[in-house]
C-alpha cells in the first residue's frame, strides 16, 4: 500500500492509502463505466467514468479527520472500498483532492506516449532463419 497526504493549499489535509490495481480491477472499472454509457456517449465520457471507478477502487484507507503530515502516522484510519466511496466521496475529499487522486490513478495505471516511444525505441528486428 502507498501512503500520501493531500497537503497542498485548498486540499482536505487528509491522509490516503491506496494500492495499484490489478488488470482484473481495471477491467471491472471499464465494465462498470461501459454499463453507464449509452450508444450516444462520447469516448471521453467513458474514459472519465472508467478513471472515476478506478480511482474509487484504488483508495483503501483515509484518515478519519484532516491532519498535518507530522500527525499522519498516529492518525486514525478508516478502511474504505469503492462502494462506500461512491456514496460518501464528498465527506472525505474536495475538488482539488479529486483532481490529484485522478492524476495519481492515471500515473499509476497508464503510460505516457514518451514512455511507449522509449520502449519501442529499444525494439530489435529479428531476422528469420
């Protein structure tokens, strides 16, 4: 589990513990997002919903109250799951928290175009014998 503190100006000042999701978790987030979309939905709507579901699935614990970074280890932690967070997100997180957690979700679960290009730059052409 990875622990962070949402400590920037305008954030909730809560601690968050999260886990990088498995491929089956990502598939579940995509399926849930797909169920909410219609034939008229845009791809961006699907991606936004999928990221939201994934972000909710990734968060495992949150501090019960706001705290300082120094108080984080001694703070009381509340275990959470995606279902709970879907109904109670705004009790724990504000807009800036949500933006940060979405960015963390993307960083942990995707590659940038530069990273893909770097991987492809190291490809080796095999010659059939």
